[in-house]
C-alpha cells in the first residue's frame, strides 16, 4: 500500500524515489501536527476557572468604564475632511483631465493608482518613455485594465504642432510684419548666390533580420532609444531568437509607435537557437524565459525516469506544463 502510494506521488509530481519518500514523511508529520490540538483537547481535563463574586464585580466595572470611554471618542467614519491623512485622501480617487506624459506621482495617486505603480510610470518617463496613444498606458507592467477603462475619458494627450516639431514656426518674440518699414527700407540689388554642394539624401530604412540586428539598427527606428534597444536585444538573446512578431508585445516598455516600427522593419529571417532537451541540464532549461526553475527540474527528472523525449507531444504527460507553455517552448527545443 505504501509503495503504491509512493509510486503515485512520484508519477504525479515527477519526483525521484528519494524525493517521493521525503514527501510522504513530510506529509505524515504535517498530519500529525494538525491532529495534536484535537487529541490534547479530547484527552486533557480542563476545569472551569472559578471567578469569585468580588472579581466579577471588578470585571463588570472595567467593562463599563471602557464602554464609556469608547462612547466619548468620535467615530472614524465621521471625521471631517480636514482631519483626514494624505493616504486617506489618496484612497478616494479624484478624477480630472490629465496628460499621462506630465502628470506627477501625486496626481497619479489622486487618480487612484498606488504609489509603487505611479513611481513605475514616472521612472518609465524619465528613461525616455512617452505615451503617444491612450492605449500605451496598458503597456505599463501591472497597470489594471479596469482602472484604465475608468480613466480613459479623462486622458488628454497634447499633440505637438507641425511648426513646433519642425522648429520653423514663428518665435514668440518675433515682431509683426510692418509694411511701412518695408517700403522705406532700401532694397539691395539681387546678387546671385554661390552654388552649394547638395546635401546627401537621408538613407532610407530597409527591413532587417531582427534575430541578428544590433542596437544601432534598432536605435534608427522611431520611438526606440539606446535603453529600449538594449532591452530588445537582451530579451531576444534570452529567448534564442524570435519566432513570431507577436513576441514583440512581451518586451517591457514598448509603446505603440515603437511596436509599429519594429513590426514594419524587424523581419524574422534566420532560425532560432534551440536547446537539446534530451541532454540539457536544469540550468540550461531554467535560463529560458518561458520555463521556471521548477519546470526545468521536473523536465529533467521525467526524462531520467521515462527516457528521451521524441516530440513536443511527449511533454504533455508532465502536469506542471500546460498546453500554452508547451506551445510557446516547443520551437526552442531540439528533440
């Protein structure tokens, strides 16, 4: 009976023989400690405490005194607004029109965001991040979608005018055109300007292989700076290469403009780096972003007990790996 129970645990969790035995012992000790209080109360003979009449009167007087003190103190719910703390004010969302590119951390808290999330948004902006569309807020890690639905009508993004972007618009200190002064001024005779060498045309961006691109190619795209380019390369190298453009959405801090540019010019032309699943160690499997340390350990233990894997289908008996995880990791495994 014990050996059968031990074999069931070993097959279900992917444990080795020694791990399964330790698990059974731990389970037995846990049940023992849980039963000790019930056994103690069943066996122990607890006698009721005899309280004398004098002690009872003292207890009654103390209870009456405490109730009188509580009646004198004002209730928490009736506190006026001026006595509320800053944290209590922030716990009550106050909606107002705001620009996510300029609102302060305190403003985010007034809108209902916790302080840690407001500081994360502020850190994203200080590193060059910018919200170009309302939906870009959802690219902030852990930003609650239900809160976005509540704030969306109040988001007011400021679009830079064409003159501000080009720098050719009239300056604020420029004087208005004066027709009289123009007439009185002596017009200089026209002089032919010397011919200047034509400036070389700006190189046109061409699609490139995202699996072999370096940071300089990524920085040339709109909305991608040095920090974000390094993050893209680091995520790609950890994966072993991209197999689908949908994986671009998993890159932290990638807004809609940068994502459109990456999908437009970043093409998948080379194959990915694969992990030999039948010889890989736990550390090699754990290094991949799609697998946890626990999943890597069970994959290796199951391989040692049941033999080599032949395809992605042979990973399905491992209960800790769901169908979605197997689908994501399969292109990176070599059988």
